[in-house]
C-alpha cells in the first residue's frame, strides 16, 4: 500500500489540532459561564467556532483531493482526526446550550 503523502499528513494534523483547540475553547467557555463571565464565554465560543472552520477547511481539502482522484490511504490517524472533529463539533454545540442555561439561571 502507498504511504500517506506529506500534504495529506499536514491536513490531518491540522484537523486534529484545530478540533482540539475548538474543544478546549468550548470547555473554557463553559467554565467562564459557570463563573458568570458571559462576555468571556461568548469570546471563547467564537474562538471555538473559528477553529472549527479551520478544521473543516482541512477536511475539505482532503475530501476534494480524494474526489479528484488523488490516492488516499485511510489509517488510524485519519479516523482519529475525523473522530476528533465530530466530538469537537458536538462539544461546542453542547457548550452553547450550557452557557445559555447558566445565563438563564443567573
């Protein structure tokens, strides 16, 4: 089987990094809301969403290359990157709801 090329590896690592950043910012947003710091919570959610956009861009590059016939080797790292992205999207969506609850309670 062919090895993953350097560009594919960079996109996959970018996906993992940006998704991780999004999840971290979403967690920090929840912590800020828990303290009543809603402006900071909203800033952190915005950062999380920006990281998700960057992760999606990396994912789109990979999908486009494959759709254009570029050979792509699916391996554990690839699966991990997709799992990381989906988890981060879900976590960010949930963080928004948690922040809303904290706002209503305060």
